[in-house]
């Protein structure tokens, strides 16, 4: 091997070693990386963790984070008057679901029956579940404005319905969420 080739191979080896070592740096030692903000603050340890000395940190409450993350599932508030006015529709939906739970149905027939009970069109009805004959483990919802009527049939065939506010993301049935 010539001197130039050996020198090139040696230089290439050093460059590759430098690149590999740069990728192994401690992210906590670099401001703006590894859970730290640009001022070098990291998340505060939990209160029960021992701390060597006070240091600036960002407070972090897991329960608050989860609550904020799932806030879209929460129903918007409705008035007692809105709840009272929609109560007959909840009774009608519960009766329709009870009848269908006893006889079984299809997805289209369930959507049509719920629409009739709620004085809506079938495309305004939200469904969640896949057992229609017999009708079990399903959620049905629909409404207008902020007011929704949600019904359910549990695994034993018991039907129920309630008046609720529309969720923050605009649906009657709460979102499944999760990541």
C-alpha cells in the first residue's frame, strides 16, 4: 500500500471514529436536549425522590397532563332546562334499545330506530359496537346543538339512555382517545 493510501485510510478511520463518538454524547449535558429547555432546566423529580440540592426545574404533574389530554372526552355543560326538555327522547331511546336488545337487529335498523326515537335522521346517529344480533355492548348517540342523548346496551342486554352535553370535540359519544 502506498503512503498516500495509508494516510487516507488512517484519516478516514479517525473521521468515522469522531462521528461515532459524537453520537454518544450525553443529551443532558447539551442545553435544549434530553428533556431540558434552552436555559438548562429539566423536569423536577417527584417529591418523594431525594434531591442533592435545589435546582431550577419545570414542574410536571402526570395526572394533570392526562386530564388535559383527555379533556376532549368531557361533555360540555348543559342547563337543567335542556336536560328536562330532552328527557322524553332519552326515555324513547331506552325503550327502542330495550326492544331491539330482545329481538336483535342490524346496524342500519338500529340507526333508523335511534333516529326515530331522537327525532333525527339516521346519518345524525353515532354508533359504537359490533354485536347487533343479539344487540349487546353497543353505544348509540345523537343530538342537536349542545344537547345529546346517549344510549347503551350492556353485555347482558340491559338498555339505558341519558341526556348529556356534546363533547368538546363535537361528538355525542365520548372519544376513545389514547396514544
